[in-house]
C-alpha cells in the first residue's frame, strides 16, 4: 500500500498534511521554473552558437569557391558559391529572430549587410568577367572589392559567438542564483515544518524529514559545487510518496540536462576541430579517433566515396582499433555488404543482435564480439560522400545516435570543402608548372625574334635549340595525353596562351616586316647590295616567322574549339584548278611532274568549308613537294569505297564520301613514325642537320581540321619510295549546279582578289603626285609600328600625325580637320579601336571619313566586328605595304 504524505498527515494531523502539500507545490513550481529557464537558455544559445559556427564555415567556403571559379572557370565552383551564399543568408535570417540583445542584433544586421554587399560585389565581378573575359581585371576586382568584404563576415560571426557564449555563462549564473534562492526558501520551510511536526509527532516528522533532508542535501551540493561541464547529482530516495516523486522528477531533469549539455558540448567540440585541415586522410583520422570513444564505441572505420555511377565505391581512409585481417579489400562497392547497402539507400543501419564471429574487437589481452553496430552515411546536397561504421560492447543510446547524426551533418560540408580545397591546390600546382613552362617558351620565342636581326651563323644554333624544345614538348604532350581528363583545363590555358602569344608576336613583327621591306626596296639607292640582301633575308625570315605564328594560331584555335567552319557550295573543278595554278610553278622549279586527276562521275559541287579544305590540301601538297627531289607529285580526287571507310569508327555510318589523295615519290616515312608524324611539332627528320625545314605543325593542323570537317586522314608510306596521304571527307551534293556555279564565281573572284591587288598595284614610287600632301592619322599604342608606318608613308610625301590611344586620336582628329584617312589599331589601352571608331562615326563631319582598322590578333569575326563598329575596311598585321597602299588608294580615291 502506498503510504503518501497526505495519508500520513491525515493519520497524524490534517493541518500538517496541508502544510507539507503547500511546501511540495511551491518547491515543484520553482524546480519547474528553473528547468524551463535552463532549457530555454541552452536551446536558444546553442542554436545561435551552431548558426554562427556554420556562418563562419560558409563565409570561408563562398570566398574559396569564388577564388576557385576565377582560377578554373569551372561552373561547379560557381554553383558552390551561390549555394554557400544562399545558405549563409538563410542562417543569418534564422539567427536574426533568435537574438534579443541590442548589440547582437546590431552584429547580425552587420552580418546581413556584409553578405548582401559580398553578393552584390561578386555578381558585379562575374558580370564584368563574362562580358570582358579579362581574368586579371577580375582577379584585381576580387582582391580590392570582394575579398575585403568577405573577410568581415568571420570576425562579425565570431563576435556573435563570443557574446552568446558570455550570455550563456551569465544565464547559468542566474539560474544558479535562482536555485540558491529556491534552496534557501525550501530549507527555511523544511526547518519550519520540522519544528511544526515535532509538536505533532517525532516518528512521523523523522520519517518525512529524512527524505527531505536527502533532497535538500543534493540541491545544496548543486548550488555550491555545480559547474556547467559536470553532470547534476542524483537524489537517492526510494520512498513511494511525494518526496520520492520529487526526487524522481529532479533525477529525470538532471539526466535530461546532462544529456543536453553533453550533446551540445560534443557537437561544439567536433565542429571546431576541423580548422587547419587540408586533406581528407587527416580529417578522417582526426574524426574517427575523436568520435569513437565519444560514442562509447571500441571500433570504428571511416569511408570516403570514390568513383562515379556504376564505379562508385567506399574507400577506407581511417580506422579506430582496426585489425587488418577483418577486411580483404579497402574498397566496398555501393550495395555491397551492409556498409555498401546503407550508402546505396542513404539511411542509417543499427544492428543489435550481432551473429557470432561477425566481427571482433580486440586488445592486447583478448577479443570479443560487440553488442551493437551502427552504420551512418554522410551526405552533401543529397549525395552520399562518406560513411561511418562504429561497433560497441554496449547498446548505442538514443542520445548517442542523435549526436552522431548532428555531427555528420557538419562533416559532409567539411569533407566537400576539404576535397574542393585539395582539388584547387592540385590544379594550382599543375597550372603553376604549366605557366612556368609556357613562360620559358615565351622567353625562347622572344630570343628567337631578336636573333632574327643577327647573322645567319646563329640560326643553326636556334634551330638546334628549337628542335630540342620540340622533343621536350612532344614528350610532355605524350605525358599529358595519358592524363587528358585531369589536365583538360591546363590544355585550355596553353591554347589561350598560344593565341595571345601569336597576337603579341604580330605587333613587333609588323614593324620589322615594314622596315625590312622599305630597306629591301632601297628607293633612295643609298644601300649597298650586301645591305639590300641582308634586308631581304630579314624580310624573308620575318615572313617565315609569320607563317609559324599563323600555324600556332590555327593549332590553338583547333585545341580551344574556336576554329571557324563555314560550310557552303564548293566546286571540285575550281579546287583542282586553284591548286594546279599554285603548285605547278613549284613543281617546274624542282623538276617534278605535277598532275591533278578527277575521277569521272563526281558531283560538280559539294557542301563543305572550301577554305579549310584548301588549307588541308595545300599542307599535303607543300609537304609532298618539299620531301620529293625527283619524280612526281599527284593529287587524285575520287569516290571513296565503303570498305575503306569502315575501318574508321567515325566514318562507319557515312553513306557518301570523297577521297582527296596526295601521292609523291619522295623520301617516305618509316612505319614506326607514321603515327607520330601527325603530332604537333613532330618531323620525320628531327635532327639539327636535317635537310628539310618546317615547324612540324602542318600535318597536325590538317588532321585536326579534317576531324572538325567530319573526315579523317590516312597515311601509306614506304621509306625511300614515297608516301600517299588521303583525306576522306563526307559530302553533301548540291542539287542546283547553276546556282552553285554563281556562288563559285564570287568565291573565285574573292580568292583571286589579293593576287590581283599584288599584280596591279606595285609599291608606288614616292614621286607619284596622288600621294603628295595627303594627311594621314595613325592611332597605335606601339611606337615601333608608328615609326615603321610613318617612314613608309612619308616616303610617299604624305603628312603623318599619330596618337597612342583612341582618346588622343579623336582629339587630334578634331584639331586637324584636313586629315583625309585614319589607320586605326584595335588593341589599345584606355580606349580601344572599336570604341574609337564608334565615337568618330558619331561626329557628323566624320561619318564618311575613310578608317582602315589594323589588328594583330586575327581571331574569329575580327573583320565583322571592325566593320560593325564603323570601319571602312580591315587589314591584319603584319601589314603588307602593297596591300595597305592599295586599300588606301581605293578609299582616298573615293
């Protein structure tokens, strides 16, 4: 029978029962008040602390993601940046409603303002970068405008963390004071009740006060010795009365507070231990070493996801108390075993009835089976990126499972961040190595340009050095091909560098060729024959360098996917005739027989990019002429057999194809070199004393262009007997030959136009009255080009004024209204040529002023962009003086 205090007091004195009932109610009220106050304190402050810790992590992550995007242009980093920024905004909004103090509210408002400003600045950065593609400008903007704002986020978040930590300690202190007050009140009431009940009955009072004394003693100990890091003591009261209920309620409260404190303390401890970690192995080792004993486990394994799709697997990177014989392979496929199945389903597995000999936890003195095993996947953005397996001799409690779940939520973000940092560091290292190599190549090209002005004896040493570098580049290329997927970004950097280097080399080469041509012409007759010969040699070498630059530019366009393919109607007869006219004089000079044969029944017109097709055939014919000293060279155009096409995977489904076959009786190529000959910079004769020149780019470019056109190149060669290289090209025939023919006439006229200019417009003599006194404005930021062009124009008795950028050019134009023609460079600082031409055309009196655009970049759509900006005509550097004077004469005459 439950003998309650009420019954005892009823048996004794009804008044004593009522009094003790009131004391119990008061005590219960204050205890509940303490419990509620403490819970509210812990929940709110811990949530704020958790949010600010996450804000610090996300602030660092979004800055790192933006830096990663600028380094790699990878859309993955851009996605991570926006995700981190959105998550940080959400956490700031959530924290805004949790804080109540004015100073923390102000700090949260600053945090929100900093992040919005950070988002605004990086959006401006990204918009500018997408419009200009100027990486240096974007990097400068990042350092000066974005990074300083990003650096404000972490200190502000840390201030909120520190302030809330302080408020938590103050709250605990207030709760302690409240407990002291409750204890004091309870003690006084207990003493009074004790005195009161002595009068009623010694035995009854002793029975009641003994349990109350136990409760009072425990609560008094709490007030004097309690620390936030230590658990609350328990009250040992076994009576089945109200004091027993109070003791049980207190014990349950103490247990709940201890578990909550233990949970939050460990979460905070785990969340703050990842700083300074830069690799997954260290992270995994630190995590499994810390979480295993924290969970009361005696065995643990940390797995990281590797591979994609069907090859996804979990790879063991760290373990706690691991025995090597327990697992044959360190990898577990998704769906394989319990760990793989948990990762596949992305759900936690808790095993309590462990079969015998399933796994053993061992020490130096023995081994035993665990009582429970828990397997928990780690996810990031819905994808399983890791897994944890723990085994314990005890059952995992619910609070332990809660701890593991909450800790793993943060670990997913950390693993992704560390993995991204590792990838960035790897890419930075590779980029640095490639940059150093490209800088070395740039320096060598600069030296080659300077050495063009020296005597011919130094050229042999340059060729030897270039050949050695070519071999090194070939070796590097072969190594890069083995890691093509990982180094794809580095390859794009190289292609962009080659394109920019071609542009940079054209600018000084322009002035070199112009001045060399002027010296070679020797209009004043004041140079010796030997000096004229030197000038012609410089001019010829410069043209050779220009061809090399063009080859490198074509190669970079192919590698970066920017090569122009413009399919249109093309006449096979016109192609054959054009090639015959071009190469027949070369063949006659070398004493070779050259023929062009077309099989009967071929279509008159096909759809293809005629310019690129001619580029391939000219390369093949040039090589054939170069490597053939006697005999013949033949171009044969015929219908390709289905059997010949079937050996190429890309041609198996082609119904109709043409074959353009170039056959020679030259030196031939050994079988072991036939696959290498199509690689960039490779030559059949690679020695420093080789008989035949060239860069080794022609066949490589031809093969790449053939692939872009949908075709393939095939080589058959016997050393000493000759070679046959065949281009197999898919074709679309034109249904209306008459219409196609009219296009052909226009194309033929366009192809022959430069030749006509060359033939009909020789370099005009300085005495020609047409040029006398005409005033020309040159706008160029390179004084070497200005000097060269000015020299050439003044030889024609023209007046020349010049400016070094677009702004100065417009000012000079307004100061000199008698200027009759403008030569406008495109790539200039402050105001480039496009902007300058547009601004000039907006001035009414200059809407019809002839403006000829000059550019050294020679990239895709340059002519269209110049004409669209308002230029009258366009010419690329290095400038051919005959062509320039011809254009000037046309526009000045108009």
